[in-house]
């Protein structure tokens, strides 16, 4: 059972996005089936034809949102491979709790896309490797979630869901095949993704070892909340992580962003090829 109050807020946000682009995008939104949430550094890899954008702060529910390095926080519309696409160039994280209504924003950013007609959602982020065979620059294709250490998702009591069920096996297989394209040169791995709250990085000596022993392959601070919301609507999710650091090296948010941006041309081609096949 979904919360009607939150759905009303999402509808209001979606209507604002539609009206912002009217009348130039009058027929555009009736064509939307695909949405993207682009995490750390990924927003620079988005190449949309006939691009139009609206700032998060111009959408009801996000007026007090602050800034975060690596997240532009614009809603972008346009076409990729001839398909109408709506994308978030940057996201809100649950760890930004200096604002009391952050969980509502985390939910709203996903739910408004679904109100716009999205049926398949590509969710991306930067992730850290927990194993030696998953290297910096690889693509982590999420096949399951480790939720034991995740913060409470942006759900209400009674909104029972299984976020893992949103990860369609045929879509993960397709994504792996796209990665193997010789022009891309991107190694990919099917992974179990562990979400931690952050914003502090997990400890290299203990946390990473524990997560690895429990079956996780990569760790990050997002993706799971979006999958939880998508699960309420029966929407399919493709979870993609760009591996920005090994399990043993010192962490740096700035370095993580830089490593994603170094590959933005390849990531742009990867997203274009993937969307073309969906």
C-alpha cells in the first residue's frame, strides 16, 4: 500500500516539470517510459539531444535543497537513441539530514519520475570495491542488495516491498552484454550491493571486511532507497555502479568524482548503447 500524501506531492512535482517545459514539450511526456538517476560524476556522462533542464529548487518539495559536489541537481529531458528520457543529474542522499525533510526528498526524487510515466529506471552511483577482482573503472551491475546496515528507507509503515525484486534478470544480462562492446572497453561484474548511510566512508580495516564476509561485492551510499520506492510501483530497475576505489586505498570524494569524469565519454556511449537496446 502506497502513501496517498506522498503520491500527491509527487504528482505536484511532476506537474511542475511538465508545465515548466510546456508548450515546447507538449507531446514529449506522453512518450516517457525510461528514467535515469545519475549519481556521483555520472551526470557529466549524460548526452541528450534537444536537452532542456529544470533546477531541483524550482520543483515543489526541493526549495530548501542545498548543494553537493558531484551532483548538479537538475532534471534533464531530451532524447537518447531516439527515445524520450527524463533524468536526474544528481540525487539527494539520506545522509544529508541537516534538513529534516531529506527522507521526503529522497522519495520524491524517484516518485516524481514514476508519476511522469517511467516504467524502467536506470539508477547509477559511485561504489567502492570490496574484492580484489573488481577494479577501479569497472562497472558493477547490481543483482542483489545487502540491506542489513542500510538506513531506514523513505517508506511509511505498511509499505512492504522487496527492492531486490525490481532487479530484472533479463535487463542485468542485457547490461552485461552492452559492457562487453569492444568500443567501450568496460569490464563488468554482477554484484551484491551493500548500502551504508555515510557520509563518512566505511573503515578499511573492519567495515569492508565484514561486508565482504557477509557476501557484498561493492558498497555505496545510495541506490537502495530508489529501488524501494520503485518496488511499490512494480517498476523495473537497472542498478549500475562505477567503481571509484579499491577496498584498501584511502578514500576521497574529490578523487571518486574525478575518476568517474575521466571515463565520461565511455560512460556516455555505454548509456546510449544500453538505452538503444531497451
